[in-house]
């Protein structure tokens, strides 16, 4: 088992990573939680596969387990679903010493985390992520929340988990498209922070896709992802500065998602295209080399099984990135690569640069 501990002072928590960890989740949590009441939140898909295994381990250690099975999917990441979770907590009269356990992907994690942040003004939440995206990204960092008809992820709270339990065996049932799109965030971590990790991914990702990556290597990859995300987040817990580098590939990616109404691509797929766009922008503005761009894109190409967004209008993309950034910070900021392992935040990117870069990648 590998343990990663974000450097967050009294807000810190252990992230445990291993194959088969769901079988010992009860033992792991005993010293971590104040009470013995747990409400497990999951979606139908994940619940059907893993809920019984988790319940068994928890009950074996004397936990009293309440369950909420929600409808999964981004469309259900709403205040209504959070309210459904809160109703179960209230009816079961869970007190302040109880905890929520989020078993599932980022949708479940974000909602259970938010419910935990507001129930009785805040109770513990244990994140048990079961997608690559959630294991590499959303379960670490403490951002929780829901979508609103006016915009995605605008309602929420920062609420750090009490522990994160990652069983890499759960990835064995994850659909191929979810694996590929989740790996976008993994590649992103290599580009923004860690060249040696990126180099390891050049070996590990083809093996993972063909099903031949040894368990130990998957555990190491997963733990290292958490280390990178935790490292960035612990330097900048409330998203004031450095944390912005996690948006590499996301400015263009979000524009692609919005212009295709969040239906055509998985988030990670849009980010893969977004990293191609940001990479080209970097080359055109002279901040990174064609060789590094080629290396990045070589890995990205292995993950893409969907058609590129060649039908989207370059001006519309540029426009959309501007409004995205305005909402966020009131100023134009773009994460551009300098070399594999290092990015910079640039505020002088012009619309015409974005248009040119888009056209040269997506025609
Ligand atoms: N809080 C953060 O910092 C943060 C960061 C990035 C993304 N997010 C959020 O994460 C969400 C996306 O998360 P996601 O990509 O994990 O999607 P998801 O939670 O919708 O999961 C994808 C699908 O895979 C299924 N699934 C999950 N685990 C499985 C398993 N082990 N085996 C079989 N099927 C499984 C789910 O039921 C679902 O249908 C978005 O809402 C996004 O906003 C949050
Ligand atoms: Zn992302």
C-alpha cells in the first residue's frame, strides 16, 4: 500500500492506494473517524458492483451503515440530488460524529462531499474514487459541489476529505472510454509538473490500455498522480495562484465542451484536445519546442477514439475562452507549456493567437 499525505496542516488527511483495498476499508477507517455511523453514497452502476464489498468490511469493524443510491451522470449532479442525500442523513438522525463515504466517480464524490460540507455545518467525508478521473483528480483537493442550470460547478464548498481510499482494482470494470478520458488528467499532471512521471507514462499508458500493466505499476501511477495534485493543492489550497496550472488544457477544453453542449465528448476528451490546442499555442508563441509538442501529442493520440472537433468555429472557440476566463478571474489567463514538466501562466494571449492555433490543429 502507498500512502500520500497532502501538506495541509490540520486539514491534512491520508490518501491510501492499493489493489484490493476495499476489502480492508473498515480497518483503515477505524482510527480515522470519530463515530461508527457511516452513510455510503454511490450511484447505481458502482453500487451494484462494489457496495456489498464495502458494507461487509465496514460492518465487520462494527460500523453502522446507511446507504443512498443515486442516479448517476452529470445531469443528476444537482442540488435536488444533494437534498435527497441530506434527507436520508436527517431521517437516519446521523449526528456530527458520523461520516459520509463517497463510493464512485467524480459525480458521486462532488455531491457527497458537498452534502458532508453542509450537513450539520460539516461532517467528515471519506472519498472512495472508482474512476481514473476521480482517483487522479477530483477526490483530492477538497472541491465539492453541484451544477446549476446557469452553469456547471458554480455552487459548492471547499471541504477536505478525512481520508481517501483508492482501490485500483475497481478500474478493472471501468469502461474503456472512461479509462482513456480519465488519463487526460494524468498526462496533464506530467506536463505541468513532472517530466520523469511523463516519461513513465510513455511506458505505462500503452500497457494500461492493453490490459498488461502490472498492479504495482498502476498503484504507483495512481499514487504519484495524487502526490502531484496534492502538492499543487497544498501550496494553494483555495485556488489563488499556483492551482491555476491544473487548468492546463482546460480553457480550450471547456470551450469545446460548451460548444458541443456537454454531450459529444467526455470531459477528459475535451481536455485532450484542449492540451493539443494549448501546446500549439505554446509553440506559436515561442514558449515550447516542437519536439515536446510532438511528444505530448504522441501520448494524447493513443487515448483518442473520438473524432476531433474540426467542425467548431475558431472564432467561437476564442470567444468562449474569453468569457470562461472573465467569469473566473476578470482577466485573460492561459496556462502554456514551457517544457514537459513545467508550465507558465500567461496573460497576454490574444484572440487571434487562439484562432491561429486552433486552425493549425483542427483545420
Ligand atoms: N472536485 C474536483 O476537484 C473535480 C475535478 C475534476 C472533475 N470533477 C467532476 O467530476 C465529474 C466527472 O467524474 P467522472 O469522470 O468520474 O464521472 P462519473 O462519476 O460520472 O463516472 C463515469 C461513469 O462511470 C461509472 N463508473 C464509475 N466507476 C466505475 C467502475 N469502477 N466500474 C464501472 N463503472 C464505473 C459511473 O457510474 C458513471 O456512469 C464531473 O462532474 C466533474 O465536474 C471534480
Ligand atoms: Zn479536468
